[in-house]
């Protein structure tokens, strides 16, 4: 619920920046990505990675400069190292970013981007332990390409590297990593 509130506030802030910017175009969409968390202990416990789902809203603030807000959902199941009991890890990043279109021809737009986000996570443990619910700030860099399939419908192929270090128990957990996938949506 907290993630939805933050995402709504971010959308309202972006929308209020400039009514004129909507004249340059805006996009709404979703995405399906493969996300691989960088931390080696995480990989030992939960595996190499899993699917991350997301929704996004973006608009061109200035020609070729796209401001963007997105909310994502990642969930992974694993086992405790000694007892082999099942545990679950859920990550919900809310991200603000900027994409700069380097090449913009008829059907294809190549971009580079970056941004920052609020990464909230929950680790659900067996009943005898207290669940861990924390958050951290993270940063990312990305590259990708928009492909306009038909008027107003686009695909977004992207690769992103994220740095998001959390310290719940005086040790650093690297929640960042590589994300690669496909987005889809409508442009107006």
C-alpha cells in the first residue's frame, strides 16, 4: 500500500511540472523483465533471478528528454540455509528517471537513461522469526530501444544495471543487479 501511495504522489508531481510537456507526448505501459540480484548470499538462498513486473508513466519534458516514473514488483522464493524452510523475498521499487533519445527515426528510438528509486523489500521468514521489512535508495543506468509497432502502440527493449545497497543488520546486501526485458504500452 505504501508503494502505491508513493507512486501516486510521483505521478502527480510529474503531471504538475508542465501542462505544455504533454503536448510533446506521453506514454503509459507495462513491462516484464528478468531481474538478477547481484548479492552472492541472496543468490545462494533464492537463486539466480526471477521475473520483475512493472508499470510506467513518462512524458517528454523537452524534445528527446523523457521524464519517467515507474513501479515494479519482484518476488523470489528460497530456503533457509540450515533448516531448508521456505522463505520469500519481495522487492517493490518506485523509480524516477530520465531517458535521452540518441537516435529517433520513424519506427525506432534508441535511448540512454538513468535515475533513482525507493526500494522497499520484505523478507518473510518462518513463524518463529520476525519478518524483515526495510527500504533503501538505489540508482540505475540503462540503455534501450523503443519500437513503434503500429501508431500509438510501442515495444520497449531495455537493459538496466542497478545499485541498491541495504544494511538491515550491519552488513551490506546488494539488492541491485541486472534487469533486462520488454515493455509495451501506448503513446499519446
